[in-house]
């Protein structure tokens, strides 16, 4: 076995590099064809997901194989080799097997224990089979990886060590204080895309209790089919399909967006999201008397404390901060103040009053302990505590007070690309695409919360590892040893078969010679003599062939096949013909299916 894997993943490369190095369907096909055309590779397949690109090949030369596979990855991914090289990793022989088995079990996933990778491994194998680039080694390896992954999920609690990427992303949107089901209840969701990941996201949203799901896809039929499946799922969710052209309108109506498409450019820009949020009539801050958004800054164009949506910028957004003397952004209307006062008098969080939907940029001057109202804030309780305080400071104070105790106990999580409190989120965005579908700059928009692949990677790095992970690692180690032994034993099989074929030929020749010398033997006697000769040959060959298979299955046992060929002067062409016959008929008895 000379298995080689060259690749990069979320563990070795930043998201920006993974985005640029992603492979399209056509690029995968061309990559595999070129890999087989290269001299070192005899068979190959590629495992390409949103978090990894790995090229697996059976090579006859290690160094030449690494150089060739690295060059081909750079060529077909569109990233220059000198830029890609620092992020590539290489595994060879047993280490390559160990790597794939770990990937199949979810140990190498962004969210430990997620099962979607099994379906992607199956797809990689199917592609190699379809293109006839997967031979005996690749077939055996990927079939076994699927079995090992299934065994890990069925025999251990690895599923408790992590969650599916979709569920994990929704948990990050919901925040730690609120269960996903409680957070999702009654919400309206927009799912962009109708592929496998988008379908999983839609099913997960329906399961956790959203009230309505809108599916948008470039192919209307696929969106309609997914919507029909959701309605028939028995979850009680309402679902409908829309065209991609209707996404802008739907953004103003929904609470949650999950996007996972194969688009090479942005599906949602910063301007798209900003327009949707600014057009939401439920936002607490209304336009001022001149019809302007008070958060947009002074009318004279001077530096204000609001946001400036600058046309022509790459992300469509630019945050502008006010100076130390910046005034209050706005004065809330009587209804907002009434809700704030009622919440304060009832001892509830200010967010419960429905006012803290959006957090505006903090004033430069705060109290010594970080309180936005400062040390001179009015004392007392109820209505008197809020007298003379502008709405912006009230919102900031509510958020500060609510989070103060938790902030003292732990550092803020890095996972959510927004400073917006969970209760203040107007639009929650989950971007599961690679390259990204949603402009990363939208996290600067007040009222918007973004979770993407990069922030999920940061979150999973801090996730606690369950004890079951150790059990899975043990399974992987055992399976790697067993696979290596089986491959080494299989390597000597053609030699053993050729040896037995030569022995059978010798028996046939000697029986024919006996017939010429003793023509008077009847059929029963001739059969008995023939059987006796065969038993003698079989007994002589039994111990050596069994023992050589045992020795060959051990590390360093590859030389026993060559020794057997030399000792018995076996015809190399006969051995090669047996090997070709085995490779042409790979063992594909199992149908591991897709796990997700």
C-alpha cells in the first residue's frame, strides 16, 4: 500500500484561503483525470467539502507524488502553489488511513462528531468509481472508512461530543441562555438554496419549531419540491417556495436566514441586509422630524455616531464612530419610554419590554465600571430611575446590566460576529456556504447577528470534548491496524494464487505423464492417484502460504511476497495478471449509505 493524501482543511488554513481554493464539480473531474495522467499515481479520488479539500492517490513514489499532487491541487483550485503550500498537509500509508478514518468519525470536523461527512465521503467514492479513477485500494479504503464512521456513531456517544453543523449554528444564533427550540418558536425563516445542506437546514428549522419557512433557489422546481417535503413532514411548519428575485422582499419579513448555495459570489451583500433591516417598521428608533434616520449621523455630514452606508465600497458598509462629545442619537417616543418604565418597575429585563431590538454604538463616555449611564445616573427605582435619560443610554444600560454578571464570570464568546444581544437581534443570519454567501461585513449592522463558517470554527475550538472521543480514537487506531494488516495480506495474495496455480499445473502434468507410463489404470485408480498427488502438494504448500500471509500482514512484511516469487521462480506475468483481475473486481458488497 502506497496511499498518499495531500490536502488542506479548516485546521490548517484560514477561511479566506479555503474559500478561494474551493473546487467546482468540473474542477474535481479535471483534477482526477490529471492526477491519473500524472506518472506517480495509479488511482485517485478527491474529498472536497466546505471545510476541506483532500486528494487521495495510490502512488509508486512518495516525493514525486507529493510534488505532483500539490501542483495539481494548486492548478485546479486557482490558488498559486507558493501561496497554497504553507497550508497543505501530507499523510502517507498508515497515517493517511488514520487521517481518513478520523475524518469519517467526525474527529477532524469543525463540529466534533457531526455525521454529514459520511455522506461526503460516499460522494467522493462514487465520483472515483464513476470516473474509473478509484481502483482496489481507494475502493477498499473508502468503503472501510464508511464502516468505521458508522461504527463510531453506533458504538459510542460521539454524537454527544458535537452536533451537526446546522444545529450548532442555530445554537450560536440563539445564544447560550436560550434553548434553540424556545428561540426558534414562532419565527419565520428564509432558506437560500435547495441542496443537501440547505435541505438539512430547512428540516432542522422545522424540527425546532419555526412557524414558517420560505425556500429560495435558482431552480424553482427544487425549491418547490423542498417546500412540499417540509409541509408533508408532519412538523406543522408552513412552507412555500420563491424565486431568487424575491429574496430582498422576504428579508424584510423573516427573522432567520440560512444560506448555503454553490454560488461563487455573494448572495446577500451588506446593502441587501441593511436595506431589509432599515425598512423594518418594528425598529424602536424612527426617522427624525426631517425624515432622516437619526442613526445616520448629523445632517451636515460631520462625523456622527451612526452608520454610513457608503456606496461603492466592497461590503457596502462603513461604520463611523462619534467623537467624545457625541450627543444622544435619538429620543425615543412616549410609547418606547412607557415600555421601558413598565419593564423596570416590574423587575424584568429591559429587553422584555420589546425596546432593546437594536444596540446603537456606545457613547465614548461611560461610568468607571462600564455602565453607559455613568456615575451620575439617577438613583432610585421605577419611573424616577429613568427620568431624564435618553433612550439610547437606556438601551445600553439595559444590555450592560443584564450581561454584567455573566461577563464577570466568563469572557464573551467569539463565535457570533455581532455585538448585538440575543434579544436585540432583528435578523439572524447563518451562512454555511464555502465560499461564503453572506457578506461578512453585515455583522456591523445594528440588529443583525451573523454566524458563518469562520465563527463556527472558533466556537468549536472551545467546545468541551466528551469522554466518548477517546473511545472513538481507540476504534480508529484498531481499524487502522486491521486495515493495514488486510492490505498487506492482500498484497501477497496474487503471489500465493500464482504459486498454487503453478502447483496445480505441475500436478496435471505429472498425472498426464503417469497415464502414458501406466495406461492400464482404470478410472477409479487414476482418480485415486490424482487425488493423492494433489493432497501431497496441498499439504506441502499449506504451512508456507498460511505463514507467509501472517508475516506479510505485519509491518515490514511487504518483502515476503518477493521472497516467495524468488524461491519458487514464479512467472511475474502470472502474478501481475492475478493482481489485475483482483483490481478489476473490487469488493463493493456493502452499501454504506449516506449518513447525515
